[in-house]
């Protein structure tokens, strides 16, 4: 009976150590994915800001030109 119990304990420790190793690998992958998302979000917000700045500048310029002609 002792041998069976010892084998079960060894198997459980092996599986728990394997789970920890797998969990660590998943963590680093998730961090990299999150960092890539942050970078992509920063690029998107920069593009949006540039786009709206151009639209605002053209609107102000066209209004200024219109009132200059009047």
C-alpha cells in the first residue's frame, strides 16, 4: 500500500510542477499580447488625433477664407 501512495504523491507533484511551468509560459505570452495591443491602441489614437487636427485646420481655414471674401 505504501508504494501506491508514494506513486500517487509523486504524480501529483509532477503534475503541479508542470502546471506551474505552463502557467508561467502563458503569463509571458499574455503580457506580450497586451503590450502589442497597447502599442496598436497608441497608433490608432495618434492617427485619429492627426485626422481630426487636419479636419479642424481645414475647416478653420475655409471659414477664414470665406469671411475674408465677404
